[in-house]
């Protein structure tokens, strides 16, 4: 303990030990002490020395400190000292980084030292897992230094530590729990830890997002005051940007979770926007970046369109436009807001239409587009703001033919309003301004109004400009070429490379894919000589780009030339190039465009971002145009007139044959559709036939069931007749019936006779019905063997019913005989028991007769229904057979027609093959895969039809 007191500040006699010796003794004490207090004091001493003797502590004590973390988990104080010590030797302290007295070499050495200790620490993944386990401790002295240590490890060895945390069970979930800590220090440092953890790792970003990170971060931003909050809001926004940037899964989750709607209150600004704090500017700048991440042009088009729609529906776009037109907004926030609005409306027709309707709060009100263009052509505005306005105008016109038409219409004579400033007037003013940057921006903006819109290119040819008093007006196209080629003053103005590049890009975009514009351009006799002179000269490095653009413009005049001007046909222009310039030299000058260092930078992304105004030369959409035209122009220049004539002839012939083949293909498709429809009808009829067969089978089964029931009834009737005979024998022996009892017996016999008469009448009706069914069945006997068997069964049942009728008549006769015998012997006296027995037998006979009568009625009704169903089924089968025969006949006719068409197609294919062979002989590349695929598909369809037939 005396040794520790000396280390901690006490004065000891004798020579003082060096720092390395002291650290060695402390490490020995940590390793060998059995008392927890001794180890704790030693670790505390190491912590106090870790900043001054960083190298020695890290080299000698790291293993002992890790061992403390593993063995002394029960003591939070020693754990905190150990974690703080590890943090001091691994972290490159910010104060040291900002120390002005420390030179760069020492700073680099310190950084290398931190990276070295970090690499040593993470060599064993269990060390990082141990830190993650310690974060579960709620004690402040353990959790806070653990968070700081893990953050330092991520800063020094991000990828390796990310991999360890990713495979650690519940590793990311433990870190997400830090955001729910009630102690703000731990929560805020947890935000910094998650920022480092989610850098450039999509897998961890997804896990963090699905751990409800969006909900927690947005809640923290709201609690801290949104844009008016402090550094915590900034940290939350940086983490959100990490989670969403270039991560389509998280972007979709953010949109589907309705979190875009929660961003709208961030952008609510008041009337007085002066005096914004630096932190508020930073927060709002990050919020705008977060919106841009969701609608960035590099995202998939579907995801971007969906987010743009949500932003318009929730009112976020409207809120951004409010900031755009507000007063007092800082310049950098205004610039970023313009860029954000640009990407929110880019390619979305609904959002573009809304932006076109926004008016600035001026007197009189002016459209927001006009106000922004005024800033773009004003050379006193900041360069980044002018670039942002140009980007906004480009995004407004992107895939927006309606907006392009509205811009061009402001230049036409019939729509010009002298009392107001229009977008077209501002663009013309910028195009002919003395400021070269305004020239370039106006030329690029006007080119976007013509992009992929042939109608507006032709409409812009009508624009007339008044150059000076007393001179006739000239067209806009002519004035642009005049700036490039005529007049001393104009030459001085156009001599700037930036102005000439902008005008050449406008002209190339204008006449591209527009033969009428090409004709107007060539109609000026001075344009072609100027272009050839520019291309053929040997100019300096700065003029090479202008030469390349002149070559591109002349190449477009050749490729889209309709030969309407006799002096400037395709062939004459190519001859001119060969004589004045040389084909190889022309192609070389054309290649100067793509070889320029600024070309590749502009081709990377749509937003115009340039370090300085002098480097603002290429437009993103123009780079696409150059890439598309460079190859076809080179090929067109090298073609001879004979090759072009032959190619035109072959193209016309191929077009004619393609039209014929297309007609036959359409005819075959129609017939295929008809055949398919007939097949469906046949399948439907077959299904109905199967259903009818099933119904007939069920009816036959029911008839058989009724037949069995009838046999059972017949057996029962025979037993009853036998019982009646026995009862008559008994009654002949009875003597002495009383008069009242005999009268009652006669009434019962009379009632039985009436019932028998009624039953006989019903049996006669049934006989008539059976005879009718027999005649109908005989007429439809051609329907099949099933109908014949049914007829036989019905005849058998009729015979059985007749037999039953005979037996009933016999039964009635016997009953009458029994009653007469009973009357004749009325003088005698009956025994009471015998009389009761006779009465009971008569009652039983009456009941059984009633039951048989009801069963006979039921059987008659069932048989009538079955006979009706059988007749209906027979007629349906006949109809189906007739329809099937018709369908087979139609299929045979269609097959014959298709055979004839196949013969015609074979002849046409042979002709096409010969023509393609001629093209190949002429050196042209012919791609005939589509025709072969179509023919193979047609042959397959016919083979399938034949197999099915």
C-alpha cells in the first residue's frame, strides 16, 4: 500500500522509479494480488498513468486489464477503471488531435498507436463479445466507459469490429437498448456508437432499422425540439442518414411505416427567419439531406416515385416550397432547399404541376420558376445558388412535356406579354448576356426544354428576335449561330470557351433527331464553312473541346439530313469533310469530347456540382446524347453513297416484306384465337356431357333402388293375403254375431272397397304413364344401350304392378266372401274372445292396405320424375353430339386455312432470306433472331393443334 501511495502522489525517499518501471510493478500487483482492494488500487493507478504513458500501459497492461474484465465481473468499480484505461490507450484523444503544438508527425504516430492497440485487442473476437456483455450492466461506471471503448474500437477498426458484432448473438439488440437509457449521457454516446456501427454495412443497417430505430430516433428528435434542438438532434439525423442512404430495404420500411409524414413539422418556419443559430442551420441542412436520400436519382425509379407521391400527399413538398419563397432564410439552407425540391419533383408529373402553380409572395405575384430563373441569370448571386436553380429547372422539365411546352410557349410571338417577365425572356436574356456563366446556364436550361421533344424543337424555330433598330428580326437559331461565327463584338463575347460550349450543346440538342431544324441550320450559307474551319484548324488545348462539339454538330447535320437542300446533301457534306478535314481527322476531333476530364465527372450524376465556375462545361443529359451519337456519326461519315443507296433499297424492301409478314402474323394470331375459343367450347361441351352421363347413372341407381323396394312390398303383400285367408277360415266357424257388430263390419268392408277402387284408378293412371314413357323411349332408342336397359326395367316394373293389382282384387274378393259367411251364421252366439280376434284382424288389414296405397303413390311419383329426367338427358346427349360434329368440321376448315397460310409464309421467308443474304454480301450485319423465333413459335402452335385434333 505504501508503494501505491507513492505512485498516487506521496513523496518517497530515494531515487524515483521511471514510468515504465512503475507500470511494470503495477501490472505485477494486478496479476498477483489476492485482495480485490489491492487490484482495484493498482488498476486505478494504471488509469491515471494511461494518458501520459500510453505506449507503456498499452504494451504491458492490456492483457491484465482484459483479465480483470473476465474475472472481476462482480465489482463494478474495478470494471469501470479497467474500461477507462483501455479507452485511454485505444482512443486518439480529441484534445490531443486539436493541440496546435503537436506537429503532424507526432499526431500520425498517435493515430498509428491507437490503430495498433485496437488491432491487438480485436485479434480475439471474445474481447469484443466481452465488452458487449458488459453493456448489459446498468451501473453507470460500467456502461458508459464500455460504450466509449466500443466506439473507439469501431473508429479504428470499423469493418472487423462490425463483423464480430454482427455474428454475436443479440449484439446489435444490446446496443439498441442504449437509446432507451434514461441517462442522457449514455443515450447520446450510444447514438455516436450506432453512427460508427452503421457506416457502410447494409446488413447491420437493416437489423438496426428493424429494431424499431426509426421510431426511437424520431421520438428523440421531437423531444429535443426538432430543428431547434441541440447536438443530439444532429446525431440522430446523422444516424438516420446512415440507415437510409443507398439502402432500398430501409427506405421502403421508412416509407411504409408512415415516417415520411412525421418529417413535415421539421420544416415549419415562421415569418421572422432572422437570427438562426448555427446548430439550427446544421440540423435543417441534415433534415433536407434526409429528404433527398429518399428521392435520390440513384434510387430505383419505383421507390423514388413512391416516396415523391407520399411527400406530396402529406404536404411535405408544399412545406418545402414555403421555405423556398420565405424571406430571411440563410443562403446555404435556401440552396439546399432548392436542391431538395428539385429531386422531389424530378420525373413526377403531379409534383411538377404543383411546382408550376407555386407563386412567390410579390406584388404582383410571379411564378416561382420565374423568380428562380432571375437568380440564375444574375451574375451577382452566389455560384452554388445559381447551380441549384439550374438543377431545379432541369428537374422540373425532366420527362415533363407539358412543362417544356409551357416554357417554349413564352418565347413564341403569339404569347409574349410585354408587361410581365416570362421564363422565355429570362432565358434569352441570359443566353445573350455578357456573363459567360449566364450564357452557359441559359443555353443548358433551354436545351432541357427541347430534350426528347420533337414538337417543341419545331416550335422554337418560329421564335424571332429583334437584334437592333432598323434591322429585320432574325430567328433564335440564326442568332445562336451568329454569336459563334459573325461580328467582331459577338466574336469577342463568344470567344469564351464556356459560352461557345453552351451554345454548341444547345444547337446539338436542338437539331438532334429533327430534320426540319437541320434544314434551317444548313440554310444559312455561313454555318457549314464556319464549322469546317473550326474543325480543321490546329488550335490549343482549350479549343479542342470546341472543335469536338463542332464536329458533333456537323455529324448530326449529316446523320439527320433529309437531302432537301441540294447544296448540302449527305453525300456533299461527306465529300466536304473528306476534302477539307479528312475522315480520320474528323473522327479524332469528335473523340475529344469524351476524352475531356470534365466529361466523365458530369456523366456521373444529374446534379451540376462544380468546384468553380470555370469548370462548368458539360451537362449530364448532354453526355448521354454524346454517348448515343458518337458511334452512329462515325459510321455515317465512313459510308459511301453506293452503300447508302443499297442500304436504303434493302431497308425499303425489308419494310415491305415486314409489313406483309406482319399482316400474316396478325391473321394467324386471329385464327389461333378462334381455334383456342373453339377448343374451349369443345372442352365445355365435353364437361357438360360428362355431367349428363353422371346424372343418368345416378337416375339408373335410383330406379334400381325403387325396384328393390317394390319387391319388398310384394313380399309383404303376399304375407298379408295369407293372413287374410286364415282369418276367413276362422270366421266361418264363428256363430251368434250380434246385429250391431255385423253392421259395423259391413261399413268397414264398404270403406275398404272404396279404397280399393281409388287405388285401382291410380294404378290405371300409372299404366297410362308407363305406356307413354315406353313410346318415347322407343322413339329415342338410338341414343344408346342405357335407354334400352331402362325401358326393360320399366316394363318389368309394370308387370309387377299388374300382378299386384290382381292380388289386391283377389284379396277384396276374399274379404267380401268372409263378410257374407259371417252374416249367414248370425243366428248363433259367438264367443267374446273370437269376436275380438276377428275385429283386430280386420283393423290390421285396413291399416296395411292404407300403407301399401301410400307407398304405391310414392313409387308412382318417383318413377314419373325419373322418366322425365331420362327423356331430358337423352335429348341433351343428342344436341351435344350434333354440336361436337359441327366443331370438328370447323376445326378441319381452320386447319386447311392454316396450311395455306404456311405455304405463303414459306415463300415469304425464302424471299426474306435471299434479301438478307444480299445484305450480308454487301457487308451489312443482319439480325434475324426475331423472325426465326416468331416462325418457330408459329410452327409449334400448329403442331400442338394437330396433336390435339
